[in-house]
C-alpha cells in the first residue's frame, strides 16, 4: 500500500531489474493473461475478465501474488506444516523453489550463458560422472529429454562460479537446477563438503562420533575395539546427501526434510540406521562389519522406514538441533574436550554437554530438559 493515498503507484514505473523475478516469472504471470473466472453474474460466465488488466496492472498483480505466495509458503510455516509429514509429489517442485530461492536469483541468465560457454578444467571429469548419475531414473534414460546435457551445463557453471571448489565427484548427484544448486551450496554449507580438505565433512564426522557415543554406546565401543572409523562407510552418504544410496523416491522424501531442517536430518538418519542394525553389527568381524555397513541402506528396513509414520516415529528418538551441532563445533575450536550425556527421566530425554577442564575436573552444561528444541 502507498503511504500517501494520493500517490498513485501507476505513476512510478517499477524497476525492471529489481522486480524481474516477481513480474516476469511470477507463478501467476502467465495465468493472468489467460485466466477464465466464473462469477455469479450470468453475463460474465466464461469471459476472460482478468485479461482486461493492462500490462502494468498485471505486473503489480503478479508481484502481489508472489509476495503472498512466499508469505504462505515461508520456511517457518513449512516447518510447522511438514514437521511430521513428507511433501506431496504435486507440491514438491514449487515448495523446494520457495525454500531454496525465496527472492534470490543468485545468477543471471546472461552470466549463466557466459559461464556455460567458457572453457572449464573439469569438463572431462564431469562428463565421466554424468553417465553414472541416476542411471535408472527415467529422466536420464530418455535421451530425448537431454537431461545429461543440462546436468553437465549446471555442474560446469557451478565449478566456474565457485572457483575455489571447482568440481568434485558427488556433485553430479545433487545438482538439479542452477539456482537451486547454488542456493544449496551457499545456504546449507554444502560447498564446505567439496572444498579443499573437506572441512564441513570433517565437522560432521566429529559430531557424529560424539552422538554415536551418547546414543549408541555399545556400537561406539565396538567400532573402537575393531578400529572401524565411521568415515569408512558414511562419507559417501553425506557427500551425495544419501542420493546415491537411497532410491530416487526416498531421496526426495529425505531432501524434503533436509531443505527445511538442515544437516541434523542426515545425521539423525545415520543414527537411526546404526541404532536399528546395532545388534547385528556388534557380532561381526572387522571385514564383515564393513561389508554390512556399506550395504545398510539397501536393506528392507529402508523402505519400511520411509513410510510416513515410521520415519517420523524413529526421527523423534534422537533429540538433535542444528544449534546444538554448532555448539559442538564451537567447543571443538576452543580446544575443549567434551562428551554428550543422554539420560531418560519420566519419559523425557535430558541431554547435557560435559566439558573437561585441565583434564581434572568436569563442567556439565544442561542443554534442554525434554530434549533439544530449535531449528
């Protein structure tokens, strides 16, 4: 609304650059040209009334519709709505875009074309991986859809856009559209998974070790006795966001929650799998355990797990928040030695961080009674 009631918004042409994502590509932009509405008045039935709007009116209407869309589909609202359910196939595409893109385009069409035509050091590596990406998915089987060429362009552009990362094997499994992919790299710190020395991956491994020790202590000490490092079997899960190990349908369901709730979802899934298979694993030899762990995502339990009720029931067992994961890393950076303590009292999970000081005394900080709450 205008501050001055006499100030007509039509007298001030919008800035085309600023509102291009709203007006030119708003979700209802094309609809506004051809919409047929059917009011009660019989004389108007079937007439394209909205087409009577002029171009400026359509632009402003389109802007309003898109602002309303992003308010309804705000991340906070979506977190509440999909806390205990997956996104339906019909809604997934535009909800993912609403979460990942919001108002951000990240890269213009002109920049995309310029980068796509530029020579890239990683062309051969990308082409090699393209043929191995979702080999059974119909999008990639159907050569007429040119999906492999489109994916090649996306990966090439991203390797040039993020020069310090370049291209790393595994990216081919998590690129869908250029802007969404860039958003993932930036906002979910996926770029830290592929940067030199894999800093984000190392943080996840550290967090996961502490959580396994707290939630599945028998398995933790079994790994310790057998000298099994968890990165032997779980690195690929996080590098590809589980997409190489799960079916396409289950990957979509997992990513629904990952886009909304962040890295804690992938960590929780890892804990669910290890917790469920603990009794089978701890009786195996070193070689048998590694073979079992690498095939753990192919067991019948996975399809059972990804049924709505089952998945969210198991998810509730592990009280983890992204803020807690951040706190663990902050304490590690300050060279604090810590343990996570998990206790159940009156049906509620109580979690605390135990900090060792000077290797003599300990300081215990309670995180939250009844489990962590947060993002």
